[in-house]
């Protein structure tokens, strides 16, 4: 049985964290391993009973080391730790270190969790003890703004992650920057890894699984930037539109995801409501294959699965489950499930 979890916004009708199941007789079983689903059965998808106390979970993580789920409550400005084997019992619940937490990242050793707080622009790093519970965080506020007075009046940290050398990386939509800092003893001083075009509003970053290449999706100008290392910073090797020529003027870039093999890249358009599929060559450079309707309105999150692509459409309150063709492109007419307030998708841990 394949099991996914859908985080939802309560103000848009979300009932909490909604499980999705796919099962059929004689189909291959699936098992998430370190947050990745290895196989997907050929059955019919269905929704399960919501986990009602996990509210406004616009992002979350699973830790195989600790056996916990780490989830944001974007509206309350908190992060919570839940037991994967104890019926989603709350192990800890604490302030996120800022306002409107929207993204999390576990350190490579899973001994710390980083938080991007969108509204306040703060980044927080919580050490994790031997039981996987957060301690007192370190906090940073990197100043910056952009030319869009409504969206870029100040910094808006939208993504956090860890680089190959353990640096904490932040994508800031308000500052049009990608920042990095060392977090070990004596660390914390910020440096700019990449200055995005003014007003582009960088949103999320994804790393190629094998090549020294990163991919930045920008929200305000709906572009994909290919970043390569160059003397300790990133250099833009290419900037490509993710939207087609007929996209409306208010279209926004959304999610970005790579397949595990690093041969396909997916990016979402919110407004045009489509998924762009790019082929990645041997060097990691992308070329557009095409677009397909997202199966709803405002595709906020994309989750690649073996032979499938799952998309959370926020405004329509739907999750679309696409089959992939031999080129790795989503096929039209996905299976669509109603999940009001759908904002985020994640694989579950065994026993969750």
C-alpha cells in the first residue's frame, strides 16, 4: 500500500493532515525509505480520515533516524514534532523562530532542523537531541528588499536547505537572493551565493542528485535558473521561462522537483495552472519538453513518485495523480481527489 500525506490550510477548508492511500490486490507493495517511496501500486487512490490536530501544515519532513515527523503550523507560527509510531502523538510544539514558517530542512546528520519563516524573514536552526527533539534555536534575519512593493518590501525566507559542505542555504523571495552561512563553531556570518534578477522573487531551490548543479524556481517572473558553482558562489548558467507564451500576466512560479535519477525536472505555474516538464542532459542542463494542465487551480506542490507525479492544487482543493509517459511527462486526465486546502505532499514513514 502506498500512503501519502497532504498538508492543508484550515482557512481554505482543510481538515488537518489528510492521508492518501493506493492499494490493489496483487499489486507491488510500497515502502517509504528515508522519505522516498520505492514503488507505487496500480490501484485506486482514496482519502483517509484526517489527522485533525496537525493544522496548517504547509510543509513537513520525516526523519528515518529519529522516527519523527517535523511539521510547520504556518498560521500559528510554530513547528511540532510528532511520533511516527504513536498515532501522531505530539512530542514537542514550539515557536518557529519567526512568523509564518513555510519550509524545513534536516541537516545531513539529522542532528538539526532549519526553518524558513516567510512573513518575518527569519531563519532559525534548532539543534536536535538524541531523541530528535529541538533545543534552543539560533536565529538570523538577513535584510533585503526588492522592487515589488507588495511582495518585496522586506526579506521573505521561502526555502532552507543544506549544501554539500554543510552550509545552511536560504532562498529569500523578498531580497532576490540566495544566502549561505556556516553553522559550526564560530559560524553564522552570512554571504550571498547568488543575486537573482531584481523583482524575480526566488522561491525554491533543488539540487541535482549527481551533478554540481542547482535549480532555482522564481515566483514573480516564473523562471527556472540553472546555477553552477563558480569560486565559492553560484553563477547562472541559464535562465528559462517555465510558463508558456499564453500564460496570463499574473502567473506565478510555484513548485520545483526532480526525479530521483536526475533526468527530469518539473515546475508548476500558478495562474496558468500547469506543470512544465524539462529533460536534463548529461551535464544537468534543462530543455523544455512541454506543459500539461495541473489537474486543478494553483499547483503549490509537486511530489515525484515511481511512474507517477502527485500535485497539490491549493485553490481548487485537489490532489492530482498523474501517470508518466516513457519520457517522464505527466499524461493528461490524472486521477483527481478532493482535498480542501491542499498545500503540501509528503510520503509517510512505516507505522505513521
